[in-house]
């Protein structure tokens, strides 16, 4: 009664609120539990669209801890330094009254967030005819938000009658702005700018291009780069735009297509996704474009230091047919333990780890020479890499990024005999 108070007062507790839809959240306020000695003195906020993939609230690059309450009744409100858009809010108590327990009443402030969203499956796109041109503004501009788990893909490509074109493209988690004259790839007809990193994290990112007389401003989230326009790029006059792939659809490379969600794509004040939803005659839909953002079930786990680990229950019985473990990882480190587990009856230990930026699988058994397999190289580039370990009755294989690196035929079955330790 009187508020939320979890059974255990420790660092593993949280209160999660579903706001029912994406919401612009501007402030939070807390009280302790009514008529008690239970209140939290510090807490952290996390936000999510799906309830699975969470982002910690940060300001000035730091994870922020909010001061909490000093008694059970006074309301302490904090206005967020920057607007947050999310459906789910989690409040995580960090500290509480030493003479009581965690106790909480919570209020969130904001308003409903309206948006137009399109989902691209890697083989779909939108084509827009932009003539007559949208309303002329003092500075030509394109604004959009994107969310993806793929590190590469073309967000949009625009062309005009004057053979000038520009492309916004993700490449290895960076956003590239490419200005071009004609189809030539000669260096004097290309201008390339990059900004951002690790943008394939399944969170929304803002991208903006603003054209002024002799320069462009390229913005990714809160970072803006001033770009001097090359002399040959004199006019901003586009009459067609393709979203999700490049203009040459007849020979498009599906590996360069965008796979993810775009939101509120606004060109010179005109919301192009809203046009597509209304089935405007200026829009052609190619492939399976849906106007809602699908949320993948992947959940990323961050290991913040050498003492971080994740322990999962293993098999309760021996899998005679074998076993398989699949995971993805990204790191800048050359070395690190990915997974270890004991074999049944503790006959030996399996180690899957990075060494010199290569994946190694090592199996140690008493009385036997160690078995070692390796696969992949230069895997500490910050990009996602997949590892697939498969063990059957007759063979053991390790695959990295879809390429089988090594295999062996051990005289014993490789299967977890108990818990698995990741990290």
C-alpha cells in the first residue's frame, strides 16, 4: 500500500511503465512510499520502444544518476535536459533510505508523439517524383530518423536534371554523404563526407542535411559537420528521389539496400512518408514497404569490464545428437573470452575466445592433447560478427561470419555439462 516497494531492496530492482505508445517525455517526478520510511535517494532512467532494447538516459556523454527523495512525502521533479521519445520507461533505484527500503511513487510528464514511419526489408524502396518542387524555403533541407541493425545500406538517393546527385548511405556504421556529378567516379566529380559511428545499434538516430549558398551542414544526432560545397555542385534542384536503395533499380545490389526503419522523412517541409501512406500519385512503392516499425527480438548485452559476465543454465540432460551455440559480438579489443563451459561429468572444459582478433576454440581434457580450432581475422573493428559453434556425433565446426574456418573430428561429443558463462 502507498506505492511500489519490491520484495528485495537491492540493485536488481526496477519499476517499468508502459505509456501505451511512443511519447515525448520531458520530465519525471518521484515520491517515497506513503506513510513509511521507504524512499530512494538516487536512481537511473532507461527508455525503450520495444520493452527489450533499452537505452540509458545520458547527458554530456555521461550516464546520469538523478537525485531522489529525502523523505516519503516531498515531490522531487527533474526536467530532462533533452527530450526523450519512447514507449517504455524504467526507473532503477541506485540507493535508498538506509533505515527503510526502496519505496516509490512515480509520475512521467510529456505528450503523445505523432510520426510517420516506414519499414524496409532490404529488398524494398520508395520512389518519389519531386516535380513540381516542394515549397521553396530559405535553405533546402532533408530531415529523417533511422533505426537499423545492419551496418550498411542506402538511406536515400536524389537526382536532378543537371546531372547532380547526392546520396545518404550507411557504411560500416557510419553515415556517408556523397555528392556527385554524372555517373563518373572520377575524384574531381565526387565529394564524400562521413559522420557518426556504430549507428547500427537498433536505436533511433537523427540525420539532417541543410543546404546553404556555398556550404552544407551534415548532422547526425547532436554532431554537425560544416561542409564546403565543391565548385561544380552549384545547384540544389532535384526532381526525383529513391529511398531505401539507389536510383539505378535495374541493377541494384541488395547488399547496399537499407534494412530497417525510417521516420518523418521531410524534404523542404514535405513529409515524404506521409505522401507514401496516402498513396499519392507521385510515389511508387517497390517491394514490401510497411508503414510501421517492426522490432526484432535481438537483445544486446554489454560487458563493461573484465569482471562482467553472463551465466546461463545449461543442459539438464546429455544431448547425444550434439549441440550448437550461435552468437554475435562487436568489440575493439583483440582479446576476450566469449564463452566457456564444462563438458559432462567435468571431463574437460571448452573455451571460445578472441586472441589476436581471431576466434579460437580450445578444448582441454585430462590425459589428452588440447584441441584447438580458429576462424576469422581482424574481428576487433567494432562491427558485428557472427560465431556459430556446431558439434555432432562425428564432427566439430566453427563458423565466423558465414565462413567455416576450421573443423575437427574429436573422439568425444562436445556438449555443455552444466552452466554456460559468456563474457
